[in-house]
C-alpha cells in the first residue's frame, strides 16, 4: 500500500521513523512519501520536505511566517493529491495537520491521526472538527482514550512510541571517552528543537552551567541545525554541543535541564532527575494562562496528575530559580530519590513498548477493511 506521512517537528520525525519501520515489517509492498526529517528518511521512501522548514511556535511566530506556512500547506496538499496514497497518516503537529486532514478527507482519502491532538487542554469543541475529518485516532497517553470516547470517536490507545525508541536504544559505552567527557559528572542540557525554544532557553542554561564548574554540561543539538546556530546564544561558552546524541547524553547524565515537550518524558524514561523549562512569546503565555484547562504543562506531570518534575515557566525561567533547582538535582538526595520513585510509578502507567507495531497493524487493518 501507499502511505503518506506528515510530521512537522523532531519528535514527529522520531515517531514517524519508528512507524515506517513497523509498517515495512507488516506490509512488504509498502511505499512511502512524507513531510518529515532525517530519521524518517533513513527508513526509506521519499522525503518531500524537511520539518526544519515548518516548525513555528506561538501566535506571533506563526503570524510572522504565515506566508511560508501556507506555502508549505499548499505544497503538501498538491503532493498528496498527485500521489493518491491509500492512507494519509498525520503525526501530531495539529495546527498544520488538521488542515491537511480536512483536505484529504474531502478528497476521499482515508485519514489516520497518530498522537492525538491535545484538545483536552483547551478549546475542547475542536473535537467535533477532528471527528469530521479523521477516520481513526491513535492515542499515546493513557488518559486520552476516555476523553475522546465521550464524543463517540473511533479511538485506540496504542501505548507510547517513546517506549519503543528508548527500549531500542543501544548505548555507546565509549561515548564519554570519544567526546572527552569522562573527567566530570555530566549534566544534560536539552533546549528544544525549534528556533524559538533554543534562542530563549539556551542563554539561561549556559549561565547556570557556568555556576557549576565541577560538572560537565553538554548541549543536545537538534539535527536540523548547524553548530553555528547554537554558538550565537552561548556568549562564547565552550560547552560541547553534540548532535544525534541525545539518548547517549541522557544515558550518561546525572541530571538534566529540559525544554518542556516530549524530551521531558524521554528524560524520565531514562531515569534522569530533571527540571523542565519553558519560555515563549508573552502573548502566548498570557493566552495559555487564561484558557488552558490543565494544571501542568509537562507530560510527566500530566500523566501522573501531580507535580513530579519542577516546571519553570516564562519569568520563573531565570538564572536564580534554575540554579536553585539544579542544586537540588545534584545534591539533595531525598529530592532525587522522590523524583525517581515517581518515575517508577510512571513506568507502570506507560505500559510496555510496542506502540509503533500496534499502530501499524491497526492502520493496515482499517485501511484494508475500508
């Protein structure tokens, strides 16, 4: 069968790559085209456009880049129409992908949405739109199924694909030596995969790192950027920026400062004590505080329904507050033990690996039985 996938950011590229791999294992005639990234491309098929040209965060950034976004959307629709896939698989990235879903559905194509939109957080009426344009919805967070079933949607809980990625990871035991990092305990800095995240968070992270000369801080670089992009936000700091090495960094880390997003859950799955940080356009933050219907912003805290990972948001994401939290992560044994105990409970809620294989099986089943 012909599969068209659309992923608009680094996490979607990771999940898309694992899904392509699983689809190939179950459908030997599988053919792929996609908007995605390097990880998906490594699995084969045709990369139409890289996600690095697509990811904009917040109202202001979206408005400023609206022409580019609309051009990307138009190109995606035209390519789908020309290729006529058996199924369109949309991976997260709801602002863009729900419009692609609308187009694909109106064109008579089957639409599957993998990693369901987080409409439970705000504007829950969007569920009715999703119900109209999506044939099958695949959830990766345990509490999402009950929410969507309230609206009589066709929804499946498939587990979380991060479990697949983490369980498949094979650590490089020579990683520290190869990168000359073996002299000090390592602290991971994960400033995100979008330009806006890196520009706002990395300068604060670097200033905090300077306060702990006895530790080796390492920046996990997103593969869609060059080293020069990071250097402009590091004020001359010589902290190493390592690309395509996030899991190796986390595997060896004693603590981490992490941009709120998928990486917070990944860090928890690696059992690394962490603090989550987030900065965005002030208008976006104001709107979020007015309209969001959730108590937390990180996946770990949402799944656990309590504060497990400290969240330093906007004005609270400053050198003083962040250094206090890092000090606890490095030196407060009881605090570290409590966070890790909560990680153990999180593991129980997340279930077992296999999300990619289960999702692939269901997509094939639903598409063949249309």
